[in-house]
């Protein structure tokens, strides 16, 4: 996990239309979903969180499982 997830540690790549993470000073092993939680809690307002939180976490989870390193039976959505 990045462990310091905020807008200043991301750069937008217009060619790939994706984010590049920078500043890995606090990188560690742990629940990577904590990066989403930190970003959402520290950098967005409650209305934005309520609207998008589940979608962000669901997308993260689906990509995690699709990547093949985690299996849904070992790392359930619940």
C-alpha cells in the first residue's frame, strides 16, 4: 500500500488516461484498500464520499480479483 494517498502524490498521464503514483516514502505491506479510504476520508467531502465510495471500492476489488493475485474465495467482498 502507498500509505500516503492524497492528490499531491498522483500525476495524471494523458496518454494512458491513468494515474501515476509518486512519493513512496511510507509504502508498506497492508490492506491497499486503506489507500482508498485515506484518500476519500482526508480529501473529499461527505456528500462526495457517500456518492462514490462504494463504486471506488467495488472497482478496486474487481480489478484486484481480475489481476489474479487474489482469489475471491480467499479475499471476499465482505
